[in-house]
């Protein structure tokens, strides 16, 4: 019977011995190895999902937004009718300025009608309304400005590229199809056919649209004329304020905390405070801006100065954290050497430590600025959503005048009824991302070029 | 002079002070700078600081205080008879300011002279006509016009007084500090203590910001709770603001939406972020890591408005057309699911880079020990590394949760505006941040509970995120110390 007892383990051993070779894994090892492979696969899948999300995000933005950079123009000769634009016939600026923009519209419509007749285009159901809504209402204003600027063109027939309406524009960007044109109240099938005919004859062209970047925002039914000019200026002003305020203040605060501050309660509170501020939701900073800068201090709403101050407070923790890291990376031997030859503490920091930490400080500042540039929520609360079409003047007065900001402009356009604005919003995002990309590139180059390992 | 030009003048004086101070130090030592206590530049800086600092401080205080004082003085001069039922004092005051501004413009453009503006009255047909011709409207009511003239006079006198006072102060500082300069004068020590004071001031700004946030939230929230019972706010299940009155401002539906969306975002972001971090720190070769890590971190650099638009234009319709509508869960493009998924994408880099740091902080000896005993890398990760890194990872998740709760643009564009409590993730719901934006954009009346409720919501949000942050920071800090 003792055999039976000792046979137990031996049998297990014998079972193991039935394994032909070390090179063949047993079931348990196989299971463990399979688990290992699975585990590794999860990691790869996770990374793939993250990367795919990024690619998909960028792809859809570029797909939806690239259209905003191209715009359809109508190239049809327009006769500037003296009887309409200068009814008194005296070429007096004042009298001509009294002519309504509407009258210029009729001139444009007539030119299109003439073109249709001359080119023998036959389209069923093409009516007066189709001609009128073919042009953007911006086109008449542009023509009017042109005539008022050079009155000598009155009476002549000129070739001016006129902005087409957003529906006509949409036909070339795939946003409007024959089916959707039929049911849309703001366009018609006849208009669609006319656009096709005109394109064939080269009277309708799509070209690069600088106006999108330079012109101010336009009202609800003129999506084709809306631009980013005011928003870019507003954002630039705010970045200027953030740079001028946040860089010196942030550097000063970090120098104190890193080089001078004694270890005590107060500095501890400051440190905890800074790391907490970095994690406070941005919208709370917007509430602070509204309550403190607008309601309490009486600064104007929608002004870049308020936006700049709020963004400064938001960016400070980022700059302080990166500046402290940069200061910490400067080896103590530098400080010791300076102190050893008789420099004061202040001289050591400002003459030796800070210059060596400067690349890191600048990198952190640029990243902070990039963060501030894309921030939207706090700006909504301080009234930057206002509809602004006037460019703010140069600083310092311009800082107190209403302006928009790039990310807020995106938000603004998503709130409009006309879906043509979505293309504009995506286009604005491309501009925003281009700025961010450029800033980050500068930061990376700075880091690569000047970073020193001790 | 306008405050801006006063400032420019003061700074110019400071520059003069710098040059004079340097020169005086040199001459006081008879050209031998070894006799000076400090290097000559410090004498220059010392003079510049004494010139500019007191007068700039005066300028700052004055500019902040002047509008308040002038408003009060002018307001006191408006007779009670001018205040009617249709116009409150505040409205009259803003009309006064507008009129004064227009008058100032007329004087600046040279349409009327300073004395004509001062003598202007409504009967003065010639001047009003001149103004009207230039497109400048002057108010029809006599008391307002009088007050506006008062207002202008006050402001004119005040800015004259300011110019005088600031310049006198600057010159006095210049003269005094120049007179102090002797070879033994410790200019460096004085300049350095000023610099030190500036450094301390800047680092106190962090505290000032927090105090500012707390004060602005608390004061307005108190005003809100005076108008609206706090029990109804915190425990009310209905959110129907109406500016006509009779609004129900219960926070629970908003809180529910916030937490639901954050939960979905975390359910999406935490596994992906964590696995990505594990793969990058334990499996990936340096080359793969060097490529993948920055690419994932690009996601963190994309502004939230971009994610918002992505949710609104792409993800929302996609989920509606492919999942929600066919399965009969509803057909709203903006939904908890949309906002949650997109927010999850945003949080991936946040979770992954924090966890990556934490996993890397686990000492190599633990790994080596486990691998040496024969466990596979995945067993090492599951049984050794993750338990060791757990507190840190929990901290990272809490930080991510606080981000999710405070996120605004994604939910504004992706989640909808319907305040409701429902379990269906394909329903549109709304969050605290959406309602803060909703109640505070546009024209606000800061006396109505419908506007003030935004501050109470803000306070709730601030307290929630602050608590999460503090807990997370404490955990992460403790954990770091453990292995250092």
C-alpha cells in the first residue's frame, strides 16, 4: 500500500515524463503564454484606438473645413448703369452714397439675365427670384464700394468677380445636390441647373479665398462672406496681454518659490494653491472674470483686455510649473560657483541661473500660450460671443474695444441656423490648429536646440 | 493727460533717473568705482525705482477709484425729481455717462470748443445744431445734460489733479533718491529687497486668484440663496428657469447629467489610457515609444472646442444613425453617449501620460524580482506593478474625473440642453457647465435668481473639482514619496 501512496507523486512525475520534449509547451504554459499575448494585444489595441481617434478627428475637420478656404465667384460682365448709381448725373460722392445697396443688386441680376440670354441657356422654371438669390447679398455691397471708390467706371461694362450665395457655393462643395436644392426654400432646381451651365461656360469659378482669413464675421444669411479677421486680431491681442503679463509674473513667482522661499506654512499653501489652480475648470475662471473684472472693476464686456487677464490667470500655473522645472534642472554647481566668487543671491539667480533656464522657460510659456489660445469657455462668459464686425483699433485703445476670438468664433458659427456655417467653423478650426501647430513647433525647436543635459 | 501718457512720462522720468543716478554715483566716488558700495548700475536702478514706483502706485489706485468717486458725486447732484418710474437712477447714470462721452468726442473732434461745451444748454440752438450736424446726439432732458456737464467737469479736474500729483511725486522721488547717493550708500541691498518684494508679490498672486474665485463665487451665491431656497436648489429635481419668474432651479438633473457623462467618459478613457500606458512602459521598444507617446499627447493639445465640433458634426449623427435610431433608443444627435465618448477621447492622453509616469516610478527591482521568479511580463504587470502603482493610478483617475466634470465645450456642443434624469445614454441631457454658460451668456440681470444661479452652480462645481483634486494630489504625493 505504501507503493500506492508514493505512486501518487510518481505518477504525476510520470505524466510529466510522458512529455516528449522540452520544446513542446505543456497546457499550463500555453495558457500563460496565450494570456501574455492577449495582454499585449490589449495594449496594442488601446494605442490603435487612441491613434485612430486622432486620425479620424483630424480627417473630419480637414474634410469639412477645407471648403471654407475656397469660394465660388460669378464672373459675368456687369454694366454699371449710370441711371441707377448716379441718378442726378453729377458724379457727386454725396449723392451717389445716397443710392441704396439694393439698387446695385438689381444691376447684378440684370447682368446675369443678359448672360443667360446671350449664351442661349434654356432652363425650365428659371425666374427672377433665382437670379436674385444667386448672388450673395455681400456682392452688392462690394460692388457699391467699388463704384464709390472709382466713379470713372460708371457707364462701362466691367468684369468683377462677384461672390455667389452660399447655396450656389455649396453646389460646388457637394453640400447642395439636385435633390436637396429642390426642397430647399433658399434655392431651387432651376438655380442648380443654371449653376451647372455657368460652370461649363466658365462663368462660375471656385478659387482660393483669402477673405475667409481677413474679413470680419457676417450676419446669419451671409455664410459665404463670413471671415475670421476680427477673431484673429482679438486672439492676437489676448495672446499679447498673456505674454506681457504671464511671462514676467510667472517667472518671478517661480524664482521666488524655487530659489528664495523658506520652507514654511505660507510657501506650502502657495504651492498647493498653484497645483490646484492648474486643475480648476476653465469655466470657473470665466466666472471670476465676469465677477471681478467686469462687474467689480467695470472693464468693458467682450474686450480683449478682460479675456487677456482671465487667460493670464489661467496660464500662470502652467508657466510656473514648467519654469520651476527648468530652474530645478540647473545644477547647483553653477550657483555655488557664482556665490563663491562673491555674487549676491539675487545676482546668482538673475545673471547665471535664469539665463541657463531660459530655453525651458520659453518652451513652457509657448505651451501655456497655446493652451490659452484654444480656450473657449471662460471667454463665453465675459461676452466675447458678441457679433462684432468692426476691427478693433491698434493697442492700447484697441484692447478695450469689442473683439471676438478664434475658438469663440467657432462656437458662434456652430450656433447659427444655416448649416453652411459648419464649414466655416471647421475652416476656423483648421486656422486655429495651424497656429497651435506652429507654436508647438517653435517650442520643440527651442527645446531641441537649446536644451542642455548636465 | 490720459493715464496712459502719464505712465509713459513717469517711465521716461525713471529712465532719466537711471542715467542721473549712475552718473552721480560715479562722480561721488570721483571716478573710482572701487570706492562705491555697489556697482554703478544699482545706483541707477535705485533712483529709477524711487522715481517710478510711488507715482505708478498712485496712478493705479487713482484710476481704479476715480470712476467710483465721480459716479457717487454726480449721482448725488441729480435731483430726485429727475428719477421717474420709467427710469431708475442707474439708467439715468448710464445716460449721463453716454452724454458726457459724446460731448467729449465733440470737443476732441473740434466741433465745439471746451468753453462752448461747458456752457451748453438745451436752449442753445446754435451749438446743438452744430453737434447734430456732426452726428452727435445730445440728450433731450435738462437734468441729464447738467449732470453730464458735471461729470465732465469732475473728470477733467480729477485727471488734472492726477497728472499734477503723479508728476510731483515722481520728481520728488527722483530728487530725494539722488540726494541720498554717497559712496557708502547700499544701493544693491535696497534694489535687491525691492526685487525680492516683487517676487513675493508675484507668487502671492496664486493665492489672490484663489481668493478671488472663492469670493466672487461665494458672494453671488449668497445673494442667490437669499432669493431662492437652498433646499430647492440642492434637492430639486426640476430645472425650468424662466426669466418671467416662477422658475424651478433644482440642481439634481444637472448633477445627474454631469456625473453620467463623466462616467461614460471614464469608462472609455481609463481602460484605453491604462493599457496604452502599460504597453508603452513595459513592452514598447524605445523607437515605438518615441513615436507613439507624442502622437497620443497631441490629443491633449487639441482645444476642447475642436472636440466639441467633432461631437456635434461627426460623432453625434454617427451614433444616432448607426446605433441609437436602429436600436430604437431615440434619435437625438446630442446625447450623453456622444459627449461621453468624445470626452473619453480627450481624456485618453491625460490618463495615459499620468499612469505612464506612475508605472515608470515603480522600482525596477520589483520587476526583476518577479520576472526572475518565472512570471511572464503580463503576470508581473498584473500582480506586481499594478498593485504597487495602484494609489497613483487612482489619483490619476480622480484627476481625470475632475477634468471630466469641469469640461465645458464638449458638453455644450455634444450633450444637449435638456435637463432631465434618465438612464438612457442616448438621451440628450445637460450638465452644470452647460447651464452656467447658458445662464451667463447674453444680457444678464444680476438681480434675478435665474442669472445668479450660475454662481451657485459654479460654486458647486468648484467645490466638487477641488475636493477631487486635493484627494488626488495627496494620494499621488504620498505614493511618490513611497518610492523615493
